[in-house]
């Protein structure tokens, strides 16, 4: 590794289907990474990408460009030169993804890498493994995003299988809109798509007994906090399947405006929280999982720590 001055500032950008997130960190001489700042921009790429046209609109691209210009200003102010920007489901699906990537590059100088589900699963696992010891367990990792749900099976600290399923929250809301249906129809739509999830879990887990389950993504982090607020629990880092069912009842009984007003959910969280809870509950049921850990790390952290590892090996 070449000589450098510590701490080394670095940044990761997670370009999701519901939001774009920037995370700033510092790499110290021992190889540890400390998070120093998080910025979230409410740019819902999936609303366009999962629509009938399959293209991200000029209006949405302009909002994304403005966000990346803001990020560039933050990076310059903090002296960050090591940056990795990763895009997932929405850009994987968007017909005009190349145009989007080019416009972001022109406006901010930041290069976007569109990754597949396998790489997404690896980065999420990397983040989780830095927080939880999975080395002696059979674990199912469930990440609920705006465009997809990533399910990864690990055994003895090794990834045994990863698959992406088109069960993301923004995607499900767009499907409702396209079909002219209401939120109450979500459960049925999700169940129609659970066959391949059940088959994947059966194929990779086989006869192994699952020791643990881990949930990641902004919606699951929100549900962990709602577990404390609505169910009077003391911890936001774990959740049972029955508790998740109770949260679904609470949230489904509230309107979008009530979730914003009384639960203080962000507008772009208040509509996706129910599909997220329903998809998670369906996966837990398919895998016969009773309890899930919520470590409050995810793809954004995995990108950052993976970048740090690359820097150290350069």
C-alpha cells in the first residue's frame, strides 16, 4: 500500500429505486472505517423505471443531477477523492440508463457503476458481517429495496446463494397503480410472486436449519423503530414475525396522511412502508423464520467498506 495521510476520507453513493444516499467515512491506519456523515436525497427513480415507458423522465434526471452536484460540493468540501457510486434495480431496468449515467458524469464528474444482484448481495453481506458474527451460523439475509428484494443464504461465513426478486416496494406500488388497485390488494399481488422465493429458499437452504435471519434496508430500519413506538418494545434491533404482523395491522389501519402526521414518517417512506412489511412477512413465513435481527447497516455501508478494502490493497 502506498504512503498516505490518515485518516483517509472516502465516500459511497447508493443509487436506489426510492432514494439516493451518500455516506462519508474515514479510513484509519488500522483499516477501520468510521462513518462521519449521511445524506439522503428523495429521488424516486423507480417510479419512472418501473412504469410503462421504462424510462427515467427528464424531470427525474434533473433532480438526480441536482443531487449529484450537491454531493460533489460536499465531497470537495471534505477533501474526498475516493468515491464509489453504485446503482441497483431502477437503473438495471431503465431503458435510458446509459443516458442517465452520462448526464450524471457530465454534471458531477462521478462515475456510476450499475451492479447486478449477486454483487449487491455480496456488498450487503460485507456490511452485515462487519456488525454480526455469522461465521458459525446458517443465516438468511433479507434486503428490502425499492426495486427488488435481495435474499442471500450464508453458511459458516460463506455466501451459498443470492437471488434478486422483483418485490421492491416502489415496484409493487407502481404495479398497484398500473392495475388500478388499492393498498389492500398488495398482499394478494405479493403472494402471486412468492413461488420463486419459496423455491429459491428450498433449493439453497435444503435441509439445513436456519440459525438466524437479518433484515436490511431503510424500510426495515424504520420498522425496527416503529416496533418500539407502536408496540412498546425496548429494542429496535430485533423483530418477531408476530410483531411484524401487528405492525402491518397498525399501518394498514392508517391513511398515508396519518402515517406522515402521527408517525412522522417521511412522505417517501409513508407509502412504501406497508409493502415493505408485507414482503418481509411473506419471506419470513416462506422460510419459517420467527425472529429477525435488524443491525442498521446495509448496501451503503458495504459499498463504503468495500472501497476501503480496495484502497488498502492498491
